[in-house]
C-alpha cells in the first residue's frame, strides 16, 4: 500500500510537469500588450488558469486571433458545466441563457467568479434595494445573505426558495417549529405560510408584519373588525400594550381561539385592581371579589367572562353582549333584560302567580314579578343580586348603593322561604307554602 501511494504521487508530479511545460510552450493571449491583467484575480475560470483561451474563443494561426461574439453563452458554458435543468421556477438570467449576467467568464475576486463584491450587490443589480430598506429588516437580508433562503438558478419552489416557505423559515426559527409540533392549537396562517403575516425581507411594522396589530389581524378577521368599529364601548385591552396579542398568541396556543391562558385568567391579568376614571372607580377589583365571595354566577363558575361580555367591544355598557339597564332603577321590559334572558326564562318575572317558576314567592305570589314590575323605580336585577359573586345563595347582595349610602339587604334564608330586612322597608318574610 505504501509503494502504491508513492507510485501515484510520482505519476501525478510527472503529469503536472508535462502540463506546465505544455502551457509554457503554447502561445498565450496574456502578454504585456494584450489582456495583461488576466490571471491575476483570486478566482480564475478554469480555461483562463491554464491559458486555454481557445476553449471559449476562436483562435487563428500565425499569432492572430479573432473575437467572435458569443451568441449563446449558456450553450457554451454547457460544454463543460452540466446544463441547468430548467424545471419549476427558473431565474430570469438562467432562462435567457445569460450566465455572464452574474458570473465573470474570466476571473473575479469573488467566489464563483461573481461580478459584484458581495452577493447582495449582485442581486441588487436587478432587484430593487427598497425591499430591505424599511424600519425592520430580516437578519439574512440585512447581512446580504440572499442564498440562505433562495437558490440562484432553479427551484421547484416559488420565488426560487430552497424549500417550502415554512421549511426555509424553520431553518433558523427551529424553536417555533418545535412549539408548533407540540401545540394544541395552531393559528391557521402558520400552517399555510409564514409570509401571510410576515414580510421576509423588511417592513415598517415590528416582526416585519405586513401591517401593525390589529390591522394585520383584520386582514382575516373581518367580523371582529366590524364588531370593534361598531362598538360604542371599547375594550381597553385592544388599545394598550400588544393589543390583540395581549390575549392571543399569533402562532400556537394551549387554548382555543389562540388564547394564551384560560379566558377568566386572562381577564384577571388586568382586572386584578380597581379601575378608575378620574376620581371615580369604574370597576372593582374582580380578582379580589372572586376570592372573597364563593357563590359565583353561572358564567363565572364556567370561568368564562365572555358568557356576558363582548371581549372586543360592544354597543352596550360594560361591553355586555346583550341589553341590560345601565340605570339602577328601570321599568321592566323583556328587551331591556335580553342579557339575563339569554339564560333565564323571561316567565320568571312575567307571571304574577306561580308555584313552579321560582322559589322567590309568597305562596303563589311571584315576588320577582312584584319587585320588577313597578312603573316608578322598577327594580333591576342588580337591586338584589350580585352579577358576579356573593357570600349568599342565589347571589343575593349584602348591600346596594343608594346615593352615598350602602343600603343593607339583610337577607336570611329559611327552609320554606326567607326574610329581608332592608333599609328600604320594614322586615318582610315570605313562605312558599303559605303556612
């Protein structure tokens, strides 16, 4: 084996010597008068390196040569280089056979004998530089590394991409790919193409989004856009910080609707303190309310605030889903209590006499009907019930605001009814059996 290696080495040395002698004896186009700068660049085309000008150009005897324009460069290049398989998407210079549009046929200081100092300069000799001049620039684009994503000749993928859009993105963003693989819920655009939302080169919006949030989201979620634009009472979460992304994850999420946490937990991320407008408290600390009061309203027990509230905005006060009197006193009409009757039967307060519709009755006298159906100072549901949570069964309130005074209710439950001793009237007792 040792002698075989030595023999091969000797033979290669002899062949190299013969090649060098042959090249020296050949008439060269490179001399002090003609083409004197050829052969001095860092990267030389093979024929130039061995003075084989005739490989590409027509040479005549007697030290003469004739330059004939090369009609079809790609055909000439194809004599040595494997011809491009022009399938799928073909780069325009390749499709037109213009190899020398990008490559110098003789020499260059750049690898592959490229004609510009950098790859990006070469690309921008045709493509508009504006694609990388916006506020936020994609890393490879900012470094002029076009070939991190694109192939320069042909591709089976659009835009001469090396692979599918998402596969190209995941070459670098492998963390997102891993999260998507393990996610319970994936945003539909992510499964289709990252460039539905992101510009792959540069953009004026953060993360190279095509538009700022929420306008970017509205490209698909037109129904939400309409709801927000119609709303006379806005949800502040859509206006502050990350806007839609305060609650929703744009790629993957553990909860439906791309929610980053369970609905109620998301709400309490903000509603864990009193909200004020000027000196007035507009909303109490809901997290504190739920912790101190264990008798929760049905939607709260389901941990779904959206059972009553429109999370993107509403035409009703407190961004409620349906109509409900904003005033503490209001004459009864079914339309005004659409929110309550979305779950509860309206007959609960419409029937003057009943023995089945409600437990709040004196014998067969419906006390809901009695309280609500008053032409003057008709009691709204909130006059007796907490809409979120209470210490008492049936969400009965401890007290209700009456001007500057918190009027006590003093509700007491009994096996056959109950008793109220409120500040608005003398203690009154009711029994369902009438005994």
